[in-house]
């Protein structure tokens, strides 16, 4: 049994846009695979005779022999096959000084195919940059006991990082290929995308002929890493909590020589919200008209992980209506805000947790909201946080560290924001 792979390559019209000769050049390294499938790939000189409809069908069938390199090329070209990505790729080609033959009015798919043939790494970087720029939610890890002040991003460090992440992903059947891609970064930052992919056969499922019953190709998955040197912070975006924790240790070891170069401790404290709605005052922040608290998640010490969420147009009014208060021993673990910006008619949502905050906003609005959230930040140089994280040895989840740190960070004497 095979898994169908859907992409622009399953559409003969897209293959026609790419061009008969370009399609032949893309498939040339995989001539033996196509021959085993009963398809004869014509020579470049006879490219016009290629059966694009038959090729579209063959490329939609993902079986155990499907070449990973071909699957990667299909994925990247497919991802670039829209006008926005086409414009981005055109700019990248111009910056690289690459001259592509053919009409200048190439379709995005045709342009991506030609770039893959000329410089595959350029197409990989362009795709990775687009993914990175679209990521909004990062877990934030502050500088650890080892300092994390000198970052090594040379080939040996990237090779060590790739090997460490690859071993973890093979153990968890996530991927068998891991490629770190350094990206252009503003001063004081390092940006890194880790591209993972792989083909796996399902175990224990067989066909009547005794063959593996299913093949799964994990298309390219990116994990994003950002290091802010001045702030001493490591930002990680990945699919799951265990993977983010693995990356925290792996990045620290490869780039700084120590797994705890960055620590798994809270970056924000929501306890300021105990002071009431006055903490939502934003008159001192240019561009921000109003902030309202829509959801507040509270966990009591005896709740065994259950988080009680209070939701309403105004959480403080909702608490009053229920005749409830925030108990002194409740941990505030989640908050959702609606922010209204100057010149906008509708509000935008943002979530804040001890590990960080997330939203889907423009860069301008995100910078404004980040200024508002500064008041919730915990001092990364607080030695009590560092000692708790170092001695707990709970690197897998850090629950005890976060709970203890939140209690220490409660701003009983904190100065409320200026009205």
C-alpha cells in the first residue's frame, strides 16, 4: 500500500508550465527509479515526447523506493509555486547574481524548478527564510550558569548540532535527515533553521505479499532557533515540548559547549494580573489604545495539573460576577489579551504564558505589544532562578522549577504601571 503524495507535480498542467526539458532534467538523476516503475525517461534531446500525464501519476505514488532527493525537490518547488514565493525567489536569485535562461516571465513553479537545477541550496534557504519569518510563537530560554555569551556557528558546531538532533529524531521515528541552515540575521542575533525529513516504513503492517504495508515520507519540517546575544536569550520554535527541550540542550552543547547554556525557567510572570485591571493601562505606550484580559488560566496546588480558565469580555468582571477571587496559592499559567492599536477598528488577540507570548500580528504591532509585555518579564539574571533550575534536574519538563520560580517572582511589592 502506498501513500499518495499531493503536490503541483500531480497536475500535468503545472508540469507543462515547468517545461518538458526542465522536467526531464529534474528526473534525470532518478532514471533508474522510473525504469523500475515501467517508465522510460526520454533523453534531453527528445524531451518533447515525455508523457507528462503519466509522470504526474507516478510522482503522486509514494512507495518505499521513492528517492528522498526527488521528494525534497517536489516539496520545495511546490512550496514556491505561488506568486508571493515567486517574487521572494526572484529577489534571492537577483541578489545571488544568478542568470537563468528562458523567458523572464516564468511561472513561480518554473522559476523554482530552474533554481533547483542551478543552485538547490538557494531554494532551500529561500524556503527556510519564509518559514522562519512566518513563525510567531517561540519558547524563550534565559542565559544559564555557563554564560552563553560566546556563540560558535562554524561548520564543526553545525555538524555536531545536526548529529545530535538526527540521533534524537531517529529514536523517535521523526526523521533521518537533519540539515542546519544559517539565515541572515540583524546585528546581535543568530538565526538558524533546522530542516528535517525522512522516509519510514511502518512496522508490523504487511501486504498479502509480505511487503511493508505503508510508507510514510515526512515532508520537510523546520525547527527555528534564534539567539539574542545582548539579552542572553535562546528562542525556539518546534512542533512539540519534548523536541523544544531537546533543542535547548543540543543547541547549548553545540554552540556554547554546555547543555545548560540556556535554562528552562520562566521568562514571564503573570502574577502582576493579581493587582487588577489597572495593570492593563497602556497610556504610556505609543500606538496601543486598549488592552483587555479575555482569558485567565489558574492552577491550584492540589489540582493535579488541571487549569481552571475564566473567560469573558472582561475577566475581572467575570470573577466579580462569580464572586471569585484569585487565591494567593493559585499559579497563573495562561492569559489571553485583546489589544486595540491606534488607527485600527478591530482588536487582535495575544497569549501570554510563563515561557513566552505568541500572536499573529504585523511586525509593527508585534513590537508595540512586546513593549506592553515587558512589564511581565522576569529578570533573567535573578540568581534564585538559576539555582533552582540547576539543582532540580527536571530538564524534561521543568514543572517544579516553573512553579517555584513563579512563587518567588510574585510582585507583592511591585510598582504598578504608570497611569
